[in-house]
């Protein structure tokens, strides 16, 4: 190699080192730069899009002090291998300074020891900590009192229904008991309609959780019992599982109810083939008000709490099961992370997020401000109803093992087809779901 | 009649301007420049240097990961900790019914390839080699599925099999056959439905076979025609035996794809229902997701061992590389 080329190579290496150094946590101007793994623009995911816009507003407000750099991340949205992706980053000490995960994933990822604990920051700022709703941190708190995430939302999840289809079947109101629900389903089935749309994954699990949570003792299972391996001895779980299976056998659900793709369940509801579907408030923004929905469907749609096993015992899933987590370790970066956590949990931002995504605020907000923000009435209506329900309970993904969803998708179709009995299904579901997690 | 002179190619260094060959009986010249068939001594360093980047990449991205995989298959490795456990992962494999289910499914897919896909590809290739009307268009149509990415292909077939809106059930319903079967998520049909997505992807075999047939001398067929052999006899007695090499190659390539099959199954069924469609590669991936990296690598090692056995076996059976 000639002297000239050697010199050029050395210069290039020096330039690379210099530019790498410039990518550190602090720029020459003293501005602290932090990375965000879930702040990229997205034309299809309103949550990511909100995050992107919030990061821009944060950068504007804290210009010169803190700046968020967006990482383009193919695993930013919901996916089965998202946890594994972050586990790899954690093992390489390369977690983003900010990103979002659901509670099951947080539980698994904190085992790497690389997640930041927000508890000291919340303890040091009781005014900020006091803004959050009761139980907002339940699903995000570790066994030693660590707070692994700042909650992103606090939602009530019920069942969407097409009021016109229900009226045509002779029901002017949403059924208040599961028996009534099944009577309605039978009428709809006889008219060639699908009573309830499911996907073999998310929306099927929601119905399973509704059936468990509204059963006496079921909420306790979803809160705590789900962490134990013996699900088959829980009466609420057994009854709920068998009842849900019977709906498939009776033809109350869509034919493609095992696909694992929520869009199949959504399509059945949006085309008015199905009268009901369970999902969270974001369903309005992501499906109900899109071009995929039948004209006028939004106006026909109601959002109700789940029926009960007995009259007056209705319930709803109440979750703050996802939140902002941090892999930052340096003090200056953590200062910026805490500033962002305060920023996104401010009243203005939670209302902006609610308007953009339909997700409800994790903090208490001024009712007048909430009214002015034009929040989705279907979602806020259910939140108000949830306060008076007999049962509120978390989603199985909140306290359940991180591998629950994959295990469910694999086993549920076989169980419904009769390949295994309820005891075997629940035992294998518990075992397979618990297998996920580093060092598990 | 004079004997025609056969022009011979000039040999480097021996033609005009080159060194004359040593005369018989003359003392042999010292071979200072290079050994026979070797690299000239003066170029060895340059050759070695030019190989270094490639060797470094090969070592970094194949040899090292391969060694890590084989070594950690003997460990309880989760990324967080590594405990050497000897043959424990392999013993666990032997006790794991899901492993055998995945192995059985992989063998099933491989059998579908060997028994249906490759024979069909060979048959179509042989027919198209006869240049029937429209053969070029048919060849193009047959080849198109081969160039579609596995993921896109899986999405297309998940729509095709959709029990509510898919083409298959709607076509069956139009024929008066039960039209609501969930082909991919019914344990009785799931494996067959997955195999059905790839057994008709015969374009690669068709093209291989057509290319090979083109290389068979026309004189062989002309002689057969003179001897009164029918077209069928020419296909079965001449063409097919001469395709031995290419059929073996097609089977080998397809088997190597099958033992590593992942994307198609992952997108179509994620291995369900109840692992009825899971493959070894998908099973290894699941173990990796659950933090059982050593166990996943044991499965990976088994996949590679099967691959090696297949390569040796198929090469021997079809005598790949030997002259026909």
C-alpha cells in the first residue's frame, strides 16, 4: 500500500471515529441526545405516528437541552418476535433510551437487568406520581417495587356491536348476561349472520378474558392466579374455556376464526357479516372510521361492557398494560428520559394521544379539558361505565406469561377441533406460555 | 489423398515467440518459476492477500457462528448465562414429542417434494422440451411462482385458503361441496394444505430439465428414430436416463430447502394447530424465542446433520457429477 493510500485510510478511520464520538449522548452544543425505538413515522399505526409527533414536539420544547433521535425499527409495532429483538439488544447493552413494550414483554425483558427503574424518579416527584390514575402502575411494577415503565394509557376494553343487526334480531340493547348473549347469537346464526368475530389470537383471547373475568373468582385468577401453572383447577377458567369453545361448535363465530390475524375478525365486523367484535378503543381509529368499514357503520356501532354470568354482573377489561421503558444508564440521558416521561404524561399530551389513537389517558385529566379535546365518545363512554361495573379485570397478557399469545394461537384451534380435552388444553397452555423468557 | 491438418491451439509459452519445448535427451530445465499446476511463486503472496477478505468474511459469518452453534448445543445457554451440560440438550430432544412432530412434518414436506414436485417438474420439462405449441408461454407461467418471495407466496395462499373469503372454499361451494373448512387450522388438513402451496412450484426443475435436454446430442434421437423408437420410448429410454444428474440435483436442492423450511409455515400457520405444521427450523426458532438458545442450536445441529446425510446420500444414489 502506498504512503498516500495509507494516509487516506488513516484519515478515513479518524473521521469515522470522530463521527462515532459525535453520536454519543451529548452533542458539542451540550444538547443531550437520546434514542427512541418506537417514535418513527407510520401511516398505518396511529400509536407510532403519535409517538413520532410527540417526539417532535418534545424536541421543539426542549431544543438545546434534549433531543430525541428516532431509530427506524422494524419491530416497533406489535409482533411476536419484538421481545426477542429487544432481548438481543439488551444482551448487547444496546437498548434504545426510550421505547414501548407491553407488560408481559416488560416482565420478560427486565430479567436481563438492563431496564431502567423509574421508581426513584417517581418517588422524588410526588406531584408527578400523583397525577396517574389508581392502579396505573400495577402491571408495570416488579416484585421489588421497581417501576419498569411509565404507563402509556389506561383503557377499558369491551365489545363493539352493530346496533342495527342486534335490533333486527330483536335486541334493542346489548345483552346483559352470557345466556342472553347466546340467545342473541343463536338468532343471528339462524339468520346467516356471524354473532361474534374472532381471530384465534387477540380478539378470541379478549372474549376468553371477559368470560373468565365476569365469572365469580375469575378476576382474581387474571390478577394473580395466571402466574401459577395450574389453570385447569380454576373453575372460572374451565367454565370460560368450555363456553367459548361451544360458541365455535354452535357456529356463532366467523369461519376464519383461527387465522391469528385480527384483520380477518375486523373484516367480518366492518362488512356487517358479524354483529360483534371485542377490541380496545383504538379500533375506532384503526378500523371503524377507515374506508374498509361499511358506510354508516360507525353510527350504528355501540361499545358495551361484557355481559355477566348472572344479571347485574357485567365487566370490562381495564388495562394500562403498555408503557414507555428505558435502556438508558448515563445520568444525562436519564435526565432526558425522565423529562420525556413527564412530557408524554402531561395533560396536553395524553389528550393529544387520546384524540389521535383512541387510547385513554393514564393520568387524571380535567373533565373540561377532556371534553374540549373531542375524545372518542365510544371509548370515553365505556370508561365511564367501567366505574360502575361489578367486575373489572386485566387482560391475560398483563399478568400472564409473555409466551401466552403464541401458545394460545398454536393450541386453541386444536382444542376447538376436539384434539384435546379442556384439562390438557389448559395445562399445555400454561406450560407453553411460561416457557418464554430468558433463562426461563 | 493427403491427411488433413488438424489445427491445434497454441500453448502459452510454446508457440511463436514462446520458449521452444526441450529436445528429447536434453537436461530438464530447473523449474524456478512455479511447480506444475501451482501458483507462480511470485504471485503467491498476492493471491493469499486477495483471498484474505473472502476468508475473513467466511470465517466471521460462517465458521465462527457454526462453531458457536455446535459448541453451545452442549450448553444451557440463554444469552444471560452459559452452563455446559454435555448431551443434555440432545437427550431432551429425544424426550420431546414436539421435536418428533416437527421432524415428521419436515420429512412429510420433503417427501411431497421428492414424490410430487420434482417428478412433476421433470415430466413438464420433458414435455416442454418437445417444443409443443405455446411452450414458451407455458414455461414462463410455470416459472413465475419460483421468483415470488416466500413471504408473499405465503400471504397469497393464506388468502386462498381463507375459509370465509378464500378462493378454494368459494370454488368448492360453487360445486356444491362443503365450503367452510379451515384448511390451514384443521389438524386433519393443515399439513396437506401447507404442502399444497409448494408442490406445484416446479419452474426451477422444469428449466433445469429443459436445459439438460438441450445438451443431449440430436444424433442420439435421430439414430433412435431410424431404429424405429417412438417418442415415448425416446423419452423413457434416452432422455430420462440422461437426466439422472439433473434430477438428482433438483432433488438435492429441494431437500435442502425443505429441511430448512421456515417462512412459508411461519406466515401460514406459525406451526399450528398443535404443531401439526411445525418444521424443525420453526421449532428451533421457537426455542430461540423462549431463551433456550443451546437447545435451539441442538436442533440446528440436527438440521445440519440431516442435510449432510442427504447431500451424501443423494449424490451417491444419483451419482451426481459423474458422466452419464
